[in-house]
């Protein structure tokens, strides 16, 4: 006796195969396989970027200017005029920053499973971003004041070399950690991990923009550099801040 055909038409067979692929992709095993593939692809892209460091640096407009898309990110207002933001901006002692170390490293992050992300977790993420923004802005300003002190002490070459080295490093980071690359490597990661990866990228762009602004001013003359600082016109002194949207109150 012959076996009964499972699918009576070619179209039915194709549809069944597609359904099986979708089912596998949504399964735990399929998600893990996809995550591994994306992570491997991210590492290959990152390795290729590192190998072409010289080409990447030459591709920038010039040593003292930031590509337009990064400059646009750097000049976006910080929507963090909240209590947590102000406290983190004021001092490292006003907010507990002991658990923020993981976000200082480069992404991708793996701190929260996607299926655990409820409304409380999303509110926590928004508050976490506010603290991170305040912390980074405080550190950016402190670093700027440190450079001003060195320039006033006539350490022009030291500051110039430091700025050039940091600019080169941040340029590479902005290329390697572009949001689309991180998002691909993170799947099926949590929205918090993706949001914090984007925050890290945004702050890399802000630092790059501010350092290039400082180096351009310093190359004009140390006197002009110090004068711009006195008038509050350096990039790290003029990052705009706007009120943050309200979120449900949760304990940080």
C-alpha cells in the first residue's frame, strides 16, 4: 500500500515549510541560534573595522571635525532635567553609582532577558538613563576643566596629544558600535540592553564632538581656547538640557 501524500499541492508544501521555519525561529533553540549568528557577524564586522583603522581615520572629514551624523547626535538635547539627573550631575556622592560599572564598558550587553521586561523594568530603564546622562555630563565637564588647568599650566603639547589620541579612539568606537550593528548582535536581547547600548553610542558621539571642538580651539591658540572657556562657549559647556517626559515613579 502507498503512503498518503502529506501535502496535495506544491504550494501547500511550500507553505508548510515556511510555517515550520517560522516555528523554529520562534523556538528557544531557534532564538539561541539566531543570537549566536548575529553575535558572530558582529564580531566579524568589528574585526574588519579594526583591521582597516587607517582607512577609517582617513575617511573622517579632518582631524578636528566630526562627521555630520555624529555631530547631530552630539547636539541633541539631554531630556533629563529630573531629580536623578541633577543629583548625578552634581556629585558622584549624591547617587549610588556602584552598579553602573557594566554600562561604562562597550556593548553588547546581556543583563536582562527580554521576556522579563515589564512596565516596572521599563520605568527603571528610563531612570537609569537619567542617572547615566547626569554622570556622563558631570565627567565630561570635569575632564574639560582638567584640560583647561593643564593648558593654563602651559602643557599644550600634552593636552594636544591626549585629545588626538582620544579622538582617534572614539572615532573607531563610533564606527564599530553603530546602533544597527549592536542591535543585530543583541537579538533577541532586552530593550534595556539595546537602550543602554544606544546611550553608550550617543555619549561616544558627544565626547568625540566635544574633544574635536577643544582641539580645534586649542590649535587656533591657547589664549583663544581659554577665552572660549571663560565665556562658556566650549562644546562640553553648552550641551543643551530639556525637561524629561514624566514616568511612573519607582525606586531607583
